[in-house]
C-alpha cells in the first residue's frame, strides 16, 4: 500500500517569511496529491491539490510542486500570516479513492 | 448546501461497551470515508465506501470495528467491546465524481468528527 512521509513535524517562522513542507510517497500509481489545513479543534479543509499530470500549481500565497520521478511533493506558503498557523497534512492516492495521509506539520507563524 | 455531519460530537463510554458513530455525507456524494485521528497525530484510514461496490475495509484495526452504509447515504461505524486505545476523534468524509451540488469533484469534505473517550 501507499506510505506517505511528511517533514518537518513542526515549523516555526516569522510573519512574512516563507514556509515549506515536504512529503514523499511510495506508490507510483498515486495520481492525486491534496493538502489539508486543520486549525485547532476543527475539521481538515482542503487548501490546494495537484494531479500527476502537472508539476506545479499556485493559488495566491500557496503553491504545490510535484516531482513524480522522485515521488515527492511540497507545499510552499509565501508571506506567512498568523492565521496560517495550523496543522497541515499532505496526502496521496487516486482521485475519488481513499487517501493516505502524512503525519502532519504544525506550523506556527510568529507575529 | 449542508456539509458532512456527524453525531454524536462527543461520546464517553466505559471500556467493554459498544458504540455507534453516525455520518451523514453531502447529498449526492457517492464516496464515503472513515478516518481516525489520535491526539496530535495524523489521519488513519479505516474504511471506504464507493456507490454500491463492496467497501474497502483494509484500514480497520481489528474485527471489533465494522461499518455500514445504508441506501448509499448515511453510514454507521460500530466499535464493539471498546478499549482505551480506541479513544480518538473519528472523522468521516465524502466526495463525488461531480454530482454533489456546489462541491468540487474528488475533494474529500470532512465532517466535524466524533470525539470518543473510553474510560
């Protein structure tokens, strides 16, 4: 089955700096890579996703890159703000099928 | 429209008792997933339903865990003879191939979860 590793487990940045979270996956058949944000006590919510037919996708301050050869993908948040503080989860799988999640990254943005 | 709902929001039970957790997916969503999240941990896949196909039960941790999905909509996760290690937040999610009103295809929409505490 799929195995997803996520690093770092915690990340502290100064407001305005960039944050990068990295994930690796094991199953070359995976073709869908979403990122979820989970604020304290709340449900996970999708912030961006990427399919295997593209290498990069951007949405305002958030971008995701995918390297299928190396089987890794990354989340980039620029100009971080205190409201970006949360736990971020990467996941891998096939669109419409079950996902395997990484262990999560606790991002803290210091004002 | 209404999102995924789960009930109860909190459940405290004694070790050895059975519990039932309920999930109402977004209307029109054919896929339904159950995940478990222990305190400060990631999401652990439990079971996946897709339409009328046989469910993927590969994530269920033991035979004390089972789930049903009636009429292709509501799902119930049952844990028999609960143990303390079952304490966690149980999250349900649903997704569509494009038929859920106002939802994005393939995106998994999560419910608020049921916090289960086994004493």
